[in-house]
């Protein structure tokens, strides 16, 4: 048995990260009744190794949760194939951008009065840009919070999403049910890489019990709109993220907002606030968990 501090040091993670893994059901610790220290046994340490290995492959926490709690070999394989394809596409994009910069430098160093439209036209004729599959990857860092919040700093990359908006007194469930059926028919729920986000659109007001809610599912570049479900590009962005259960969601939105407002390194951004369901059972109100994504920017 090892103390939480020893485990954090040995695996180069923070204590807050370990507690977050416990909150979402990935890791288990034991408490000494006398000292109240958290301890991890050999089984928990092996599970932590699995979590960190999957993170090193670029899988999101939601994908890792699915892999380790409802393991299915074929679904896992499909997720890895999709991840590999995303990495290959990203590699091609980086290579293409580097080539463009090199060519542009040659043009700029070779003469005076070079016109950018002419250079761009030359690029378009010499390159096959094609459509790239974009993945909704994250780069995570954990920040210590003065308020005791477990705040993660997450960069969501651009991706394509399918979306549906509903209005009423419980639009979240209405929109999610429509999107669940739509995604299920297309096999998206079989992929570990599929993620779902939601947000108020428009937000509730004191004057009315009705409001709107929009649900997103990440999709591939080839996915087409149908049956009232639209397709659009999400530009991504930097976020402060905390985990919450449904019954605490309103208060935790206030908490993360206060954290951002009092932060010296980050300020609020204008990109979309998001809620991501990370529980396997979306409609079980007693156990459903969310990650709350508050848009932020680095202060200048």
C-alpha cells in the first residue's frame, strides 16, 4: 500500500488528478481510519498504469472510462484505428504547413513586391489539400485552486459536430434522445472516440420556464446532415474544466466562473460554454456525471 503523495510522485501526476480519477470511477483508494491518509494497493497502481498508458495514446478521459469499465475488443480496436487515422492526418497537415512556410520564405527572400494571392494560387495548383479528419483531442494540465476545486486546463481542438436543438421545460433530455437515436443509427455510439457536448441555447430566464438546449456529437468529415440534425464546424478553444454530478451542476457552474474571474493567469473567453456527459448511462439522474467546460483565454 502506498500513500497518495508517494503515488503522485512515482507516476508524475498531481494528487488532484488522482482524486479526479476516483471521482469518475476509474481508480479506487483506501483510507486509514486513524490517519485519514489515502492509500493505493497493487491493483489500483496497475489500473493507474493502464489509465496513463491510454492517455499517452491520446485517448480522452471519456474514451478511457469506456475502455476500462465496459471493455469491448472490437470497439476498442475501432477507437484505436480512428485515433491512428487522426494522427496520420495531423502529421500530413503539419508536413503541408511546413512545406508552405518554406515555399513562402523562398518567395519572400527571392524578390521584392511578391503578391500573396499569386503565391496562394501557386500553392493551390501544386497541392492536393483534400479534407482532413479532425479529432477533438485534449491537452490537459491540472491547476491548483485556492477554492479547493480540481480544475483542469484543456485545449479542445477544432472538429466537426452533428447538432440538434430543442426547446421546452426539459429540452436537455429531448435533444439528447433525438441525437442518441440519430447517432445510434449511424454507428457513432459504437465508437469510443465519439463525444457528446451540450449547452443552453437560449439560457433559462426568470420570465419563462421554457428554454433551449443544444446537443453535439463529434462526427467525421464525411458525415452528412439528415432528419433535422445539422452538421457544423467547432473551432475549439481553451477551457477550464471541472467534474460534477447533476444535482450540483448549477452551483459548480458558479464555482468555476468565480475561479476564472479571480485567476491571475486566465480570463474568461467568448467561445462556447460546454457540458460533456462522461457517464456510460446518460439518463440515470442519480449517477450521471458531467465535465463543465468554461471558456478561457491566457491573460496578456
